């Protein structure tokens, strides 16, 4: 599985710390939106997109980058991640608009991750900021666990299915034992 993480982290490095942990697990480079090699991005099986949240939205650099992406010919898997001083609201999640934009570009967005981060946006600056020390060790461990789940779900075994033997149509098996008998197992089993 080839992966890359596109991250716009500008204020305190909160989102970059989360991206670095995910990148270690996924063996993926973490790059700024302006540094993305479009040929490399097109060859990736999994792409992460993340930034801090500013007034309820992803950073404009990340959004501008995603808007400039060409529509993909093939469905690639993607995930979205963010750090924010305030929690994500259930009735208005800040990850949803970016996920929809990515789907319009041909990505299959399956997962999202967010955690709290140190925030010194104007009203919070007056009191020294909120969530000092975040993301902390528990947040970084949650990011690691999230990335391990992504790796398990999007690794080579879950992507490729061996083509049917010559002269035989492929019919999906109902049970793993039927697949073993028919020799139609996904790669990696």
C-alpha cells in the first residue's frame, strides 16, 4: 500500500504532530499542500488530508489544494483528520465538508479523526489559550491506533482480489470455506 499525508499545520504544530504519528504507522511521508507531487499523489492507494480547524473550517491552504485536484479516474481511499480547540459538534461536524469535497474529486473517504489541540484563537489568547499540552500522549496514541486500523483495513489484502482462473467467471463466495475450495481467495489469505 502506498500512502501520503497532506497536512497544513500553521499555529502550534498540533496537526503536524498527529500527522507524523500517522505517517510512521502508515509508512507515509507527511507533506504540505504546496509540496505535493501530483504524479506521486495519483499513484497512492491511501491519502490523508488534515489541518487545524479555524472558525469551524479546515485551513484555507488545504481547502484550496483539494479544490485544485483533478477528478480521479479511479476511486482512491482517503481519510480526513483535524485538531481543534473546541470539540466537533455532532449536528455540524467540521470534517464533513472536506469529506464531501474529496468525494467529488473521486476519493472514497472512509474515516475521520479529530482531537483537541492547543488553541490561542483571539478570545482564548486573552487567557493564555485552551487545551495547553494537547495533543498529548493519549491523543497521539489514539492517532496511532486510528492509523493502525486504517492500515489493517486498506492493506494489500483488502485491495486486490486474484482474477478468476482462465475460462472461469468470477462469482463471489458466500463463505471463506467456499472461497478456499474454489481457490478464489483475496490475495493475502
